[in-house]
C-alpha cells in the first residue's frame, strides 16, 4: 500500500476484534510478527495491515475426490 494513502489506525482492542483477541495482538506486536505504529506509549495497527494479516493466513480447502466404497469383507455364502 502506498504511504500517501491514509489508513484507519486501530487500537489493540479493535485489532483484537479482527484478529481473535487482544492478548493475541499484543503477542504479535511483542514478537514483531505484525507491523504497528507507536506513538509514545500508545500502539496502533493499520487496518490494511490487520486485513492483510488475516488474508495471508487463509487456507484453501482441498477438493475431495469421490471415492468408491470398497467392501472389506465378502458376504458369507
């Protein structure tokens, strides 16, 4: 995203609503696994960064092939 585009800054609590919890967001920040903006003591996360974080972790399902059921046992005669 270009730097000229203004993004909404989310608080840790607001980002936690998107990402699954405030503690999780704080851990991501502490481990520097997500980009953040620091203003004195306050910490913010750009909305586009939070959305991109979620989008990067989407797992696509594997299409199931239709399998024919095979009988394990023969019928008794």
